């Protein structure tokens, strides 16, 4: 009898071990830990990337039933945020109506909206240039962030966007002449607002904010404007 009792005890122990493996193993499978997100750093050669390679940095910002525009991911204070133009959001923001999508058609909800900018369309003379908002994504790990350029940038840029419901990349030059907006010699389609203006070192120098009407181009001398990152950072520090 002691031998039989011992066998039963061993079998019971084996069954319990197997159950533990199944229970905890399934828990690990169904609730994976989100991958860590590495803070980005400047990398040369971005102006030489193909349009397809630049698509991974484009985020579609969809206000369900209202509009579709562009955004970009970056790090601020050690956390990942989504940057876009303030005018891409309605006056009354409902988190349930905002959806974010990466180039792999993976979706994320928004856990919070930090509206710190002002809509340029409400300001006379398109100023001051604080047309930005920050979104807190529920799934930050699905987005590819870019570092920020903290000064005013003049030079060659690439601007990937989700414009007119199609991916588009603008290539040209950015420069600045005053403390409001930076100027661009790049036209992009409607929906490009909030797209990152990326330097050849892979840093976000600004957000593509508005195009200049073709009939005004000859007088203005530039095709579009961007909200400079340095203005955004300065505004955040003030607040």
C-alpha cells in the first residue's frame, strides 16, 4: 500500500505541475508584455531614403466621421507622444472618435489629448505659430518615433504624409525669415497637416501646417508653412 500511495502522490504532483504550466503559459501567451520603446537619435541619410522607407514614420490621424490627417511620434520627457496640428482636432474632442494608424494598418486608441497650441486659422496673419497638439496613444509601441530638432532649421527636408487618403512624400527646402512660421518650397495635398518636416539627419524640425494658395505663391514666394519645433518646445517650457 505505501508503494501505491507514493505512486498516486507522484501522479498527482505531475498533474498539478502540468496544470500550472498550462494556466500560466496561456496567461503569458494571451497577455504579452508590450515591447520596450527605444528613444530615437539622429541618423544621417534620411533625405536619401525612398518614399516607401519613409512611410513607417507616417501616422494617420482619423477623426471618425469628420476628417483624416497626419501625425508623427516623438519623445518628450522620456515618454512617447503623438504630435499633430491643433487645427486637425475639433473644438470639442471626444477620445472615442480619435483613431491612430501606422503604415502596417495597426490601430491605437487615444488615452489623452494635450491641446497646448492655437489654431492658425483663428489668428490674423497666420500667427502666432503655436498650431500643435500632443496625443497620448494607448499603444505607443506600434509607432516609430523620431527625435526632435531643437533649433531653427534651414536646408533640405523630406515630408512624409497621409494626404488625400494616400501616402505622399514631399522633398524640398525649408527656411525661416521671422519668429512665426518656417517657409517651405513644398506643396502637399489636403490632409498633410501635422506631417513631420524631417531633416537629412532624421530629426523633426517642424510640423507641416498649411499650404499657400497657388494664386498667392508668386506674391508670397513660398508654397507652404510649418510650425517650428523650437517654437513648440519654447511654448511647452513656458507652460
